[in-house]
């Protein structure tokens, strides 16, 4: 499981002209799921999202977590995080889990994180328009296999 975390002042996702998720201060998460991800991967990623210390403390040091600052999360599914662009010009997506595998794990990640912090979402497999005001910018890459 892979996640791109962006610290934001605000973020929203729109599907067919309707806002489906909107947050203020918090983390915008793009979440990608691969073929053999399990609930252990969900646990790792959601634990990191809730507790990673990327928000500034009183000394302007990124020492506070999403839970510490009372922030929210906007989670957007993104299979392209498993794109393979090493050969040719067209990325391959064979490492991205099919919807039948990915959707239940995405929903578990949303539910698990929702038990800790407020979570808004896009719509799985929809054509989404994401808007955000990055704070920093501050972007972190996570991989549940700890590849980076």
C-alpha cells in the first residue's frame, strides 16, 4: 500500500460537479493499493497517517501529528501510485490491485482512520477533481512494505 501525504490548509474533491469531501487544516492522502495488500498494510498506513509528525509546534518545528492539531484527512483512492513507467512511454498498471481487491481495503482504511480523526473522501473509481492549498509544501511518501 502506498500513500502520498500532503499537509494542507484546505482540500476538497469534486465528482460530477458535487463536492464529496472537504477539509480545512489537515492531510490530503492519495492512497494506492497493490495486489497482495492485507489488513496489516491498512494498519500500517492508517497508523502513520494519524501519527506522523508533520505539523509545526510553537517553535515552528514539525513535531505534531494530525491527532495533536485536531486536523482532518481527505482520502482519495489513486491506483496510479502503482504505475510502472520504467519501460517505454506508457505506464503499466499491473501492480495496482483490481477494484474487487482495492475497494474493500480502501474502505477499511477509511473506517480505521475515521475512528481516530475526521475523514472525508472522494468516490472510489470516479473521475475526481481534487483542489488543495498545500502548506509548505510538505509532502511525504509512505509504503507499507517500507520500500522508501
